[in-house]
């Protein structure tokens, strides 16, 4: 029988799968940080992340995990071996069991190297949606509640400032969420990104670093990091596959935001590769829907066009001015479809490699403006301010990876715009 005591559920999950494949009975006892035995930590580390005890033919195995620094002790009737190495923990578990289990490396390597085995998401799991008031976060919250998840952690900015490292740590230590969905971000359109690159970099880096690190340190079983399609190079040939990341220069008008999101992706992958964390990253295409930002100074294209068309209709204007030439093409996904896709990934996807979330179809900005005017009921002319930037010429994601998993969106663009306009009239129109 193999017994693990500690507060790191990542390692326990991996070892449980390995033990199962090797025919070992396994039990895990979750302890609070202050219950971990004193005197077990190396200098500068307040506590070990996991302690293992094996009560079988080996008599006793004790392991202390601290990042990649791993120390184990084997005591058997014939010998006593103590060693310390800076290698991944799965290799050293293999070493520890090599003398007593038939061919342990095959079973353990298979269970740990493939796809970060995780426990199924349960309706009672404690789930923290960071950014639950935003467009994406609120859609995720609606989807979770509609699916029967009953233990959602919700914190407004006044209750929890995600940019405050100490506050985030305190929250995670107290609540210990099992699932974390990171949907918090400082977002904006071309103008906002151009005007405030420092704020877009600092705020997004600070918030995502705090949440991702706290999730790992407090044993979150799975984390979903929401990035953005703007992480891809400006001239990446569409449809853009996940492999296009970091293959060329970014679009300058949203470079700061894109760099922050790329850093978040790489941090999640680093936790996965170095510590075995089940942290996944999804890259949604351009989103729209309820709780979108309709401020003309900071909004994205679809929301801005919808508001402009509404105000032009209300004022009786004969012309609607649109930025750029109208030729760039964009893909748009309703936020409720995005939330559906994210929940699907939480259930079905465990790879650290990024995955695109989109509809697989694009539309020119001119066609989009005409469609919005039709939905809103504005009958005037469109004019184009060619002194304003176009942004990326075309942005269409390759969503074959997600389609292969069995998910596809259900809300057509026209229906989605009509729903969004109805929400706008009820909640945001002046």
C-alpha cells in the first residue's frame, strides 16, 4: 500500500495513476500546510509539497518534493539508499520502485508522459472563475450554473484584487479551489491598446502571474487559461494553426496585450512541463455578446459598430463612419459558444499545448458593418475613415483540433448579433 500525505494534489494524481497501473493500492490524505511535519524542508522552503510513505515489501519510502528538487529514501531489509537529484519526479519514483516492482518504468512513464491524467470534473467541485463579471467570465458562470455546477467561487474586484499578490494568496489558501478558470484581463480595441501599452502589459502580467502561481501552490487540480487570437503573428497565413505561435512579428496595434497573453500561455506550459500541473490554454477568436464593452473609446470592432449604428439610428443620421477601409476579415464567436467550448475542454482536454476556439468562418469588416446596420435598422450610408488603422489583414483560426475532439459552435452570426443588440437595448443603451 502506498500512502501520500500533503497538500499538493497534482503530484498525488499522477502518482495515483502510476500506482494503479503498477497494481499498488494508493491512498492520499490531504493536509493543511501547517499540518505538514516540521523539520522536513530544505533551507528557504517553508514546507514540502508532498510526503510519500510506502507500506509494502519495501518497508518504507519517504519522498519530499520541492519543485524539481527531489529527495527520497529507501529502507529495505538488505540495503539503505539515499539520493538527491534535480530531475523530474517521475524518473525518481521509477528509481525508488525499481528494485521491488516488475518493469516499473513502463507503467509510470506511460501514465505520466502522455496527457496529464486528471480526475473528471464533478458537479460539486469548487470552481473559481477569475473575472466572473466580464463578458467571458459571466458567460462561463452562466454555462456552469446551467450545467448543474453548484460550488462556484465568485469574487468582485472590491472583494479580491487579483493584482494584489498577498490577497490572491490568502484567498487560495483559504478556499482551495479545485478548478480555476482564468478569464480576467484588461482588454480593449485598437485605440485602447495603442494608447495604453504599459497598462495592458503590467496589469495583465501581474494578474495572471498571481492567479496561476497561487493555483499551483494551493493544489488546484486543473486550470484553464484563456488567451486570445491576437497572440499569433500579424501575417500568419489563415486559417491560423496553433503551431503559428511565435513564428513572426505581432500586430503592432495590440502587441502589449498579445505579449502578456503569450507570457501567460508559456507560464502555464512551464508549470505543466516542470511540475506536472494540468494547466491548459485556450485561444478564443474575436468574441461578442452580453456584457461586452460598448464604450467607443475602448471597445472592439463588433461592439463599437453596434453602438455606432444604434446611435446613428436614434439621431436620424444619414451616414455612419467606420474606421479603416472595410477590407480586413475577422472571425466572430458568440461568447456563449465560447463558454460552451471551454467547458468541453475542461472535460475532454488535458494537454499543455494551446488549442484554438472559434467558428472557422470569417467576414469582412464591411460585410459586418452592413449586417449590423440591417439588424439594428439603420438605413443610412457607410463611409470609411481610411486615416484610421485596419489592424491585422485577416484573422481566421484553424479550429480543426477542437472539432476533432467533438465540439462545434451553435449560434449563427446574425442570430448572435440580434441577441447582443437585444441585451444592449435592455442594459447598455443610453
